[in-house]
């Protein structure tokens, strides 16, 4: 795209909820990235996570914290705990028994601040699989969140929910295969989705930024955008170039230690949409 035609992107201030990886570990395997035999450097994870928090604040975003709980090593992945639309919070019901207790401290945090919280009846893993995208919510299924949770979300939020089927176990949550750039567009890795879901995405987002498998395996699609700045894995170099061509500003943040549990920037970030 000629430089003169590159859109001027406008950032929007966001409010994020995060959880320090004080007790981070890989003690079980519930996705292809996890191996309990692989060593984890908790101090490095803490430093990388703090760099993400610092990057958010340096770009004008508000960051709030929920306290970590001993024995919940994946609690750092705040996005999985809930999804919020218009001040309403749909909590989580994790598929893996090892993670189910994580929903309680997050529910308590939201309730203590006066938010309306509903616990889903079906398996639902928060923003891991439910992505607010302007006029609708994009919803993943195939590995974790059940299709019934998509219907629950539509009834609770009163906005259209568009179901998308994931087919590659390395991209077990929607937020590993797609992220919103703004209210009108997304970036995604097409082969993570079923043929019908690829058609849906192509119709909804004809101008989407498409990622390679290499980008996706580098957690490039587990990113957060404020409409201009895209907080992205430094390993997703081709994706960063494509984003820059479209007028976005990549902000590389290395969370490679947390990749060992199958999570990245977005996994660590719950957005508070009140």
C-alpha cells in the first residue's frame, strides 16, 4: 500500500485486568505446548510479564491486578477467566479440572467492584474463545468452549454471537488464531479454522490481515490491539510487517517463558469493558 494511502490509526484507551505469574509452573499438559518435564524460569516469567504491564501503561492504558493464588499456576492467563461486554461479565467454566478453581478469585474480583457476573452452565473459557468484535462476538469452539456457551453468551449479552470452529490443536483457543485490530477488522490464521468458518471470516472481514503458520506458532495472533498499537510477540516478524503496512504500530513484547504453557500476550490480558 502506498505510504500516502496508509490509514492513520487512532488508539483508544483500554482497561486491563492481569494476574502476576508468582506461582507459574507447568505441572500438567492440557494443550500441545505444555510439558511438565520442561523447566520453567519463574523469575524470567515475572520479568517478561512486568514488561507487558509496563508497555500497556506506557501507551496510556489502565492496568488492574487480581491477586494470584497458590496452587493455580495458570491463573496468570487472565483472559480465560471471563469475558465482559457492556459491564456484564460471563465467567468461566473450564474444561480441564486442574483450572476450574481459577474462576472463583476472578468472580470475586468482579463482584467486589459491582459488576453483574453470571457463571455459564456449559464449558466456557472466557476471552480465550469469546472475542468481542464491534457489533458482535466471535466465538471459538472445537477444543475447549462448548457451542452451548455461545448461545448462553448471546442470551446474556444480547449481541450476535458468531460461532467459529477451530481444527488445529496447536490453536486450541480462538485467541491463539485470531485477534481484533479494532471494531471493524481482525487478523487471523486461516488454516486454524474449518472450511466453513474460513468462509464466514472471509465474508465478515474481506480486508483482514492474514497470518502465516509461522506467525501463529510464534504466538503472533495472541496479541492485543488498542486500534493503533499492537502488542505482539517479537517472533511474529512477517505479521508485524503486514500490520505496519496497514498503519498499525507493532509493540514487541516477549512472553516466551509463558509460551511454555501455551499462552501469550492476550492470554495474560482480560479487558474490562464497562
